[in-house]
C-alpha cells in the first residue's frame, strides 16, 4: 500500500539511500524542504540553479515572471549529485532525459510512498531563506 504521508525519519532514510537515484532523492528534498511544486521541480533546468547561493529560479505559471526560491542544504547537495558536471539541460533527469511525473510517481510508489506525500506531509515551518538549512 502506498502511504499518503511520510515522517521526517522516513524521509531521511530515503534521502540517504544510495540505491535510489540522486535525481529522485533531489526531487523529494525539493518537495519537502522548499516551496516548489512537483511540476516546477521537474521543469528546472541546470541553468536555473545556483548551488553556491542555494537558490533556484522558478518560472511560476500562476505568478508574473520567474522568482528565486531558496534551497535547503540537503536539497542543494542532492541536486549537486544529480546534476554532476552538466551545465545545461534538465536538473531532475535520468540518463539526460527530463524525469516525468509518471516516472517520479512510480519510483516513489516502489518505496511505498505517494509522490505527493513529500510535499503534503512536511511540517509547517518558516520559509527558507538563502543560506539557511
């Protein structure tokens, strides 16, 4: 059965599991730690991300123009692993191809969790600012 919620402990277990591709772990960290929706995370290009400043520029569909979003330290580290040496192209990818919602959902389900649980289960907290964890 696929869980519709996830605990911080389970999240940490999944994010540190080296058998799970970095792209999926980075996506899960973005959904949990940030103010990024699934479609926004999946549409990120490597050029949209500043890992040193720990920010990503999101092209919000419902808001005018792109806006910077702070990244948590763990999301930035997982993105660094997922991106590798790439300088352009999809940030969340498998074998150079953008990860689809279907693939993201399928991998989450193989770990008995709904992809939406990563965003909906996170505890209420203050928004991140660049340079905070």
